[in-house]
């Protein structure tokens, strides 16, 4: 498509959607964006699952756990842009692709996934194969297949079909191969000439579609968004506004929030979370999965359905309950329903995210609570405040308790404050965690530990609290809470860690976040429509990468 | 900024790696002195494995009093009695931080795996020895390397190709079984061999897709181009693997496809669960080696922060190493030692299963070497000087066994240096700075 026709379409679309949205967009208020380098990130488990579900159906099984990547500035999504692609990693994606292709091409599903019937199911059918391959390939690769790709894949499908005497086997192998291709597994920013700035480059339209889609849906672009990219709609601000409005009003926005909060709150660690069954018999094998799901449901209901203030996540009493969670919360739950809405009563001592079994048990030991881990969880995940690592040569003799005289965690941990090497870090974490000590390592309520009444008082950066309810209020009032959310969400959207050059635009987003009463969908819209969201610089050349050595 | 800081280390690792060269051609290297051969006449290859356990030892009940052969077995390693003569133990070897921070439960194993000290916890300044060896000898089998763990946690591996480049372990016996002995497995002792037309088709399609992908010219930066190249290397590996399944394998009388494992074990690191996973996966590794499916493998028994638990005891192993007081009479941490003993039981059983499996004139273990080590000496204080290490196996007649070697505070990297040379990697020295090894541990060489 030529530049002229793109422009024509852009003008027509702009006229069609009206100018109200454009006038409402306060472009002048956004500081000049900082452009990071283009990235190539490994598709995450959530993005993979959502994409496959969109293309082939919700019931296709995808692997629950992908090869681990490092957490970079609090987010696995940023680690996915740096992780090496060792043979072991590539082998996993090859394996996953086969598993998906086997399911897609098994009868009866293939009858409705393949949009045509072969003339002879025991032989090649180039026309039908091409229809399937180009349709599905475009959705998987997030761009139209090149002519060479389409021709090759159709030929390969035909050769396999003829040699095996089975049309669908040919498609199965090609689909499996496409799912292992770097064009699917690596989400790669591609650059195109920027018509508005001769000599400069910008993200091409397909890459912009992907950036929007993975941010707002945690999934690859749908058919309509790809068309918008191809027709030039995404070249205009109005076109982007239309698509962003559509995407934010879609139920798929929940997938984005689930993906983002699961990353920010370290939900990957639920994969291996188990509790000591002798100490916590109520915390059976199904609990950790339900505990994660309970939080994700609570978060998406509050932020999307109720359009709630982000800060109220730390104080709201609305949540969900399942049968297996009921055992830990010590509640009767209707066994007919997997999850039912639930309201924490006043006497429960619970409200907000921090008092959920998921948060409490994730940041604990298998057989006991850990105020240090819980405090670290709040500081690092929710306030973006890294906690230093412990020194290697800690002298633990201060904390030894041969006579068993320490009844509570507070008594044990207060010893840390007597040792300067420990106190510097433990005073960052422990006071927060001690506020949650009315919940044991499984997240069950308790008033006493070893017979001693628990003192759950403390202060968070100057705001006093006594127990989980007022700790939630203190987190809500902490300015770092919203600043952290903005920083993490924007970094997640552009898939790169933040620099100091990003500070002005982060401050801008934070002010706008406050203006909307801390509504996250509004913040996501603001980010998606910002210049900063699509801003991208040139790739880092070998010389520059080497120069940074010195 | 953390990002550029870490990438610097990645490049350094690449440069360090480029110094490694591969030695003699495979067939010459792996004919042992006696020329022991399989029934088919093919020489028996020498295999390499690693075994890792976290949290070290209680020195006074772990380190044998006697050096040399017929060493004594203090109580923490008493479980090694049935395999002592197959096992060397290496104590009082040094790992140093070389002026960098001692990153708890990290620096020690990184040094013993790649010879260099990491700057921070994201830093892996080189590639692990198993990777170097697998690249040299692993291409002759369907699996260049098999990486497995007994913890069930996909993050637990000590095999890596540089920063952000961990290999991916199999974490469940059922999944490991499917990988090795699934539908693509070719029984080497079957009378008939027919190349599976489905594998032919699969390989042909994969090759075509790789070729098409390689035509794309993405606007990538330097490091991302390296990553894309890695991706193609990985896909070519898959292609090679499929090619192996299309060749008639050499007959291997000892190879018997094991009974299928379908049971998925619950998650968690209850010690008995860890031991069970370890046992099942060891059985599969033994048969994977006997069936020539791989020549290199890694087993992680427990990670370096091992929080292995004993039901009813409220602290996990790692917490115990820090909080448990030394028994005033016995002079060591009793509960911590309890966990170390469980690790040594699994290590002994690992060795024994390879030792009990016949091959040629001897055992599978005779034709391999397993390198085992921990991350700390005394975990309570995170000491990395004197991290305990073992080897098991005679490496096709190149190594002596049953010896206790006191390293006299020389670099611990001498052991992986020696083992790489035994495996045919041509090296004059290995490691960086104070951890640079320039001399073999001659006491174990034949």
C-alpha cells in the first residue's frame, strides 16, 4: 500500500470518528518523550496462552510455566527482553508448539479451525492450505506473511500431506513449525522511516499494533487491529484513539490487568509454593492456585468493573472465596461454586490486598510467617523500593534462643535492631511485616503466637498503624504506592527499564493518574495515547554496546 | 544503570568463552587405554555429569581425617560407604571473591562452575563447564545435554551459557520420561528399523521454516542479533535431534526402555518428595546414558538456598543453617546436619545406580565422570573457602577413584579444569584472577 492511500484512509477515518476525542487529548501537557532502543522480548506464558485462546479456542491447553527469566526492576516482562535463548529455551518453545498443533489439528476441532475443506483429505490441497496458513500465520506473526513465507509453508504442507497421505498432518507440522519460529516467539520492534521527521525512524505500524495489544490485552493483535495497522489507521492519532477506546472497553482488558499484576506481585512464585502439611493442614495442594486467583479476581473487579481507585485495593473488603480457600479463612463456602463474591466482615481483621491469604502465604516460610519477607514484598513490589541483600558475614549468635524464651516474631526480630549491620535493612522491612503478624505462615488468623498476645503495631514511613487494617490505610496513603504503580505500568507497556530521562514523563503520568482519581484503565489509556508509548530510538550497534564497557 | 552494567558482564563472558577450544576428535579421545568396546565394536564414549547440593557441610563431621585412598567416612558422609571406592572427595580447596562481594549462596557455585567471580546476582561471567563439554561431545546423541532437578522448581539449575542464559531443567519424572522415551525413542536393539515418515516430514518442515525465518532482516541492536542467532542455533539443534531419530541406532544390549512414568508429583520440597523425584529421575538418567540418548547431564538435588523441609519442623534447611545453635556437646548444628545427610544419601544412591549398571567390561560409571559440589562450606557464615567437592567414576580409565585430596588452599577451579581436560577440552589454564587454575589435580590422574 502506498503512502498516498494510507494518508487518504487516515483522513477519512479521522473524519469518521469525530474530533471530540482529539480535542480532549491534552497533548501539550506531555513532556518530550525519552526514546529507548527497540527490543526483542520472549513471549510470556500469559501472552502465549491468550494469543492461542483467541486464535484457536479457550480450551486449548498451553503450558502453565515457561522457562524462567530474571526479574529486571521488579518485572519479568523486562527480563524477557534480555533473556538469552539457550538451546534449552528454544527446545521448550518447539515442544509447546507441537503440543498446541496436536490439539488444533485433532478432530473435531480442525473442522472449524481450518476455514475450508480439502478436495481430498488424503492429499495436498494448496488452495485450502494457503487459506489456513496465511490467516493463522498473520495472527501468530502479528503481520502478514511474506510471499516467500506463504509459498514455502504451502509447499511444505503439501509435501507432508502427500507423503503421509493426510492433508491435516501437513498443516499440523507447518503450524507446529510456525509456533516455534522466532517470528512468533520473539516480539520484535521493527522500525520504519518516519514521514514526519526525514532521516528518523519510528515503530512500524505492525509493531505499534503489537505494543498496544500486548499492553491493553496481554495478547497479540486481533484481526481488526492488524487491519488498522495495514490500512494506515494507526498512523494517525485519531486512529490510535479509536482502537485504544475499543480495546479498553473490551473484556480482554482484564487479561492485561491479570498479566501485569501477576508479574508485579511475583505470582510466578505460586508455581512452587507449598506449605508444611503437618503445621498447616488446611493449606492443601489446591490452595496456592486459588489464593492467586482470588487476588486476581479481586483486583480486576475493583479496577475494571467497579472502576475503583487503585489505592483502595489496600483497604477494600470486597473479594472472592472458593471452597479450598474457605478452609484457610475458616469459612463455610458453597461447594457448588468455584469462586463466589465475598465481603470480609469487620471482625475478620482483614481488608485489602495485604491481608489476602495469597500475599501472606507467598511471603512466608513453609512452616512459619516471615515479617521480613512480607515487609520486603511491600517495599519491593508495591513501593518500588529495593531492599539491600543481607551481608554474608552475619553474626547470628545474637538471635540464638536456646532457652526458647522468644514467643513471638517481634521478640526474635527486635534483636536485629541491636546489631547495626542487620538493623539498617531490617528496619526497612520488619515493621511493615510485623503489622501482619496476626496471620500465620499460611495466612490464617491468630491473636497469639506461642501463647503470647501479638503486637501488630508499627509505622510505615511516619504513618502509624496497628494491624492489617490500618497498615492497608498507611500503604494507601504512601505517595510511593501510586508512583510505583505508574513506573511499573509504563515500563511494562514499553518493555524496557526506566532511565532518569523517563522521569518527566512518569511525573506527568502520575499527575494525570491523580486527576482521574487513580483509575487504572484511564491511566492505561493515557499511556497508550502518549508519544512516549511509541517513542523508540535506533538499535544499539556493536560499537556502542562495546563502548559501554569503559 | 543495572541494564548496561549487566550487559557488560555478558560481553566479558563471551570473550572469556572464546578462549576455549575443543581438543581431539571424538573417536580418538574416547578410546580408553584398554580399547574397551561395545558389542558392536564401537568404542564406549566417556560421559560427563554434574550433581549439585546446596548449603555445604558441617566440616568437623564431613571432612575425612585421612587423605589418600581408604579414607574414613565421618558421620555426615557415612552414607557414601557403599560407593566410597568409586568416589573422590576434595576438601580445603579455595574459592575467592577476588575483591568482589561475597554474594551469599551464589558466588561460590558460580566460581566452581565457570571459573570467574560474579559482580552481582544477575551476573554469570562465562559458561558452565557442562556446557563447554556438551558443546564438544554432545552432538553425537539426540540430547546434547539433559538438565534435571529434584526440587520441581524450573528455576533450579546450575547450567548456563552466560548472563541471563540458564538452561531449562526438567522438573518432573513424567516429563523427563516423555522427553527421552516418548514416541520418538528408537529402540537400539530392535531387529527392524524404519525411519518414521512423520519425523521425516517434521524435520523437512522445520528446516523450511528455519530458512524462511533467516531471510528476515529485523532492525535489531547488537545484543538482540546475538539472541536471534542463539535462537537459530537452538532450532538447528532440534533439526539435529530429529536427524538422530532417523538413523538406525547402534545395538546397545544394556539399553531397555523403562516402564512409563505418568504420575505427577505434588510441588514442594519436603525432603521425602525431593528424594523420590531424585530417585526416579536418576533411574531415567542412567537409562538415557545406557541408551546413548545423551553424554552430558546435570542433576540438581537441592538449590543453593535449599529450603528443603522436614514435615512438622517450622524452619526449612536454609533458615536452620542460620538460626540453629551448634549443639554444645556435639559441636555442630544437629538439624542442619540432618538435611546434609539426606543430601549425601541421595548422592550415594546416584553414584551407586551408575556403578551398578554394567557396560562393556565394567560399569556405566567406569565410563563417565560426575562432578559434584555445593555452594558453601559452612552455610551459617556463608564461607566459600573449602566448598566440598566430589567426583565419581573413572572417565574411561583416565581417573583414579577412592581418594581424599586436601587441596592445601589451592584454587577449587583446579577440579573443573582437570575434568575438562580429561573430557578432551584443550586448555592450558582456566578461570580468572585468583581463581585461575593452571595445574591439574595430578593425584587423581592415571
